[in-house]
């Protein structure tokens, strides 16, 4: 599994340092001063993921993704209490893991400068200039439409609940109806034309942005 995750990350031009156990992971952490993100497995030998996370959090706020075979709520809460930024249960898609790595790095401001430019399936977002082009044609979006499209593209391939979208795009202090998301998605789909099919509806849950044109779930 470690090799598979490494291969997918390297394929996306990330520099990856590997450790076979918890003690080795901490050795690398203390030796390397420019680590942008850490992926831990709960079941690592010598020191488990929780122990490693707890020690790292004593001196650093570096983003941490925790991988685990356990899927119960109590286990997940333990991770967040220790300061885990993302919690992923096995089995998982390496592609989804890479997407979450990219999203966390962008949120933490540790992505490379080219990360300011998001480009998927003919849609290009320039986060610095706050512009969007579709197949080279610039389109006008409202502030929230821009934020919504950016959030979708940063999390390509990930099913996002309406609650999660509200928390990230409208912030935790928003008390309105979650259906405002549906209204904004409808307008966003119309503005980006045929690319609107990339925004899939996950019935009873929320939405997923997926550029592969293998049919629409709308």
C-alpha cells in the first residue's frame, strides 16, 4: 500500500519521503525541515499512527492525513482530537487520496505557486486573478459561484455533502437553507455550459465534480 500511494503521489510531481515504521517516521520528521504534509497509517509498527501524530503535534501544525482500516465514529473523533486534518478509511482510491493531498496543501498555502492555477477538463481557474475560463472563453461568476467551483475542482472525484459544502464555501456561521447550494449549482452549471455535466448530483447527499465524460448523474 505504501508503494502504491508513493507511486501515485510521485506521478503528480510530489517529492515523497517514506518510513517503514513510526519511529522512522519521526526520525524523518525531525531531520527534514520542509515537510509540507504527512500521511500516517494507524497500524504502523513500533509506534502507531496515533502516537506519532501526538508527538508531532507537540511541536508542529503540519497537515496530517491518517489512514486506517477502522471506520467507526469514535476512532475518527480520536483522530480529529489529536489534530488530524483528514481521516481516510481503507480501502480507498489512491486517486482520491492524491486529490485530498492537493486540496489540503492549497488550503494550507503550501502548494507550489502553480497551484494558484486550477485546470481540469477545459475549465481553468486563476485564483490570483480571480478569473475563470471555459475552453479559453472567460466567463463571469459571482463570488460564491467562483468559490463553489474552486472547491469542487480542488476536490475532484470526491463526493461532497451539502453540509460540507456549506461549511467550506459559506463558512460555519451560515444559518440559511442548504438548498441555497442547489440554486448556486444550477446557476453555475448554466454558466459553464456543457461542462456543467462535470458537476454530478449525488442523490440524498450532495455533489461530486468529475471531469471524465462517462455519462452524467444529473
